[in-house]
C-alpha cells in the first residue's frame, strides 16, 4: 500500500468530503465532532467520532508496520555487522587502541628534522615569485605632438596610452 502515513485520502463524511493525510483527517473529524457536541447534536458528534476512529486505526496500523519493518532492517544490519567482524582478522584491543591514537595525531611532517633529500616535490607555491618588469615610460610630449594630428576629435585614430 505504500506509505500510508503521508498518503492523501478523500474521505466522504456526513457533511461532505474531507481531504488530507490520515492525521489531518483525524484532526478535522475531531473538530467537527466537538462542534456538533457544542451544538447538542449527539448523533452527528458520534458519527464524526467514528470516522475519526477509523482513520486513527488506519494510521496506527501503518505506523506499527513501519516500526516492524524498521526493526527488521536494524536486525539485519546488526547481523551483517557481526558477520563482517567475524570475517576480519581479530586484533588485540591494545593494538587497535594504539592505531586509533596514531590516526588522531597530526599528519604534518616536520621537514626541519629531515636531513638531505626528503623525497618531496617542490610545488609552484614554494618557488619564489618572479620579478616584475618596470612599467613602460610614457612618451615625451614633444614626440607625441609631432606624430598626432591637430584634431583630437572622434576621427582621431590615436589610442590613449595606458600605464600598467
């Protein structure tokens, strides 16, 4: 039947259809039963309570099935784990604890203690940064005025120099 807990139902009750998940339908019928009780309509109140009880039973059964499935899966997982532990070679607990302690230590290697070639490869980050070139010198104004036309308007073909 799938997941009944989240499934949407259409319930045809005495005062029309009620739509929603089982919990929403239960809440709606309980509210209708309270309203009927306040208006002294005992027959309608009992009818709404019976509708709510039906969906309460439906929801309870679905939750019991889910719990049983979950418990069965947990039992299977425990059995698989026990089989894995049996198939692995058993180590004394002292060695396992020592290995756990070593694994929690820092994985950083101190190169100050290593003499000679450490076997590590130099990375680009470790290499010194290349030297930068000096910015270009701007042209002399006298040379620029001779080479450029007198009109500096939109037809001018000279591009302004940009300093880096």
